[in-house]
């Protein structure tokens, strides 16, 4: 029985903070090397205690088995522009020495019945604590901006309907998932074009002082 949630969740809090910094760091490195940045933004959260309790009941996970059986107490989300970026990010994470990918779930090739698409990784991640190292599980969801838009909307509707969507809403959600899929396909088709424009833009920014000190393009200052 877990009595002290704060103590139990502390290593997860630490892992989420560290992983946010590390994953955002990848973004910075690509940008500095003036390469296409496969990561648009990163978010992370520790699952709230009430959600942990609800899920453990639903899945029949004993509270003393949470560490082993609930893999998303620490959750990170990586948003990408293109589906191709997702595969690049997955490849990158597989080769890292500071984490070990133990499960991969490809809900992009195999979308869920709801229409949900994303690439999920479960990792083992070592956290350094004052009384030694603790290896925790964390879930990393990697998705495009379009997949994220759909999942965010569907998730909020889920709160309203508790997963019991009226047939019409379910149908509309499935259709919008299809539209999001087509949007990703279209963007992939013109990816080269978009990336070239982004390279030109970031190159210009680099010369003029980078992201933090935006300046008007030369033509507009003259
Ligand atoms: P920037 O310069 O704004 O891009 P924290 O750890 O406190 O910094 P936290 O609490 O995790 O961040 O915040 P949150 O809400 O999870 O958002 C994390 C980052 O994702 C923030 O950027 C947000 O601006 C960015 N973000 C959230 N939603 C969106 C979105 O829909 N589109 C885009 N493009 N970005 C989003 P940073 O890291 O603070 O830096
Ligand atoms: P939260 O924090 O509300 O997002 P499990 O991880 O045990 O729940 P499974 O099958 O082992 O289930 O893991 P899965 O399906 O790989 O990942 C579950 C998580 O994926 C969910 O977390 C959601 O974040 C996301 N997800 C899966 N299916 C859907 C869907 O149909 N719609 C949306 N919007 N998100 C989905 P939780 O548990 O809901 O927690």
C-alpha cells in the first residue's frame, strides 16, 4: 500500500523534468547545426494521483505493482511536423545511452479503433537519487501536429462522454481522424519544398542573431 504519494512520485517528477530538458535539447542541437528540426515541441507530465487510482482499478493493477505495471506515470510527448520526423526521432531515441526502449507501439501503421494515431515508446530510465539509482518506466508518445490536434480534441470529448460517444460524434471523429491523416500525407508530399523554405528562413535568422532576437527581413528595414 502506498501511503506517501509525494515520495512515490518524486523520481517520476525528476525523470519528467530531465527528459523534457534532454528532448528539448535535441531540438536545439538540430537548430544550431542548421538542419531540419524533427521536433516541433515537447511536453511532459506526471500522471495525477486520481488518474493513477482510476487506471489501476480499471486495469486491475495492485498498488504495490504500479512501478512495474503502469508505464505512463511519467509521460512525455514529442510533437513533429511530418510523419517522417517521427521515425527519425524514434531511431534517435533507440540509440541513446541514457535510456532503454523496452516497448514500441506503432499506432500509426495500426491506428486504434477510435482513429487515434501516434507512436508510443516505453523506456527504462535511470534516475539518480540521494540513496542511489532507481530505474523507472516512462512513456514517450510521438506524433505529428495533426495527430496531436485530433487526440487533444478527442480526449476532451472523452471527458464529457466518458468514452461513450453518441454514434454521430464517433463517426465524425473517425472522419476527422481520416482528414488529419490526409493532411499528414499532403504535408509529406510537399515536405522537401517546406523544408527548403524553413532552411532559408532559419539561415536568415541565424545570421541576424537567431530566435531570441527576431529582426525584420533586410528588405523591410530598408
Ligand atoms: P517556447 O519558447 O514557448 O516554445 P515548462 O517545463 O514549464 O517550460 P510545461 O509546463 O511542460 O513547460 O508547459 P507545456 O504547456 O507542457 O508546454 C511545453 C512547451 O510546448 C512550451 O514551450 C509551449 O509553448 C509548447 N506548446 C504547448 N502547446 C503547443 C502547441 O500547440 N503548439 C506549439 N507550437 N507549441 C506548444 P516552451 O518549451 O516553454 O518554449
Ligand atoms: P492520459 O494521461 O489521460 O493520456 P495503457 O497505457 O495501459 O493505458 P496501453 O494500450 O497499454 O494502455 O497503452 P497505449 O494505448 O499505448 O497508451 C495509452 C495512452 O495513449 C493513453 O493514455 C492516451 O494518452 C493515448 N491514447 C490511446 N488511445 C487513445 C485514443 O483513442 N484517444 C486519445 N485521445 N488518446 C489515446 P491514458 O491512459 O488515457 O492517459
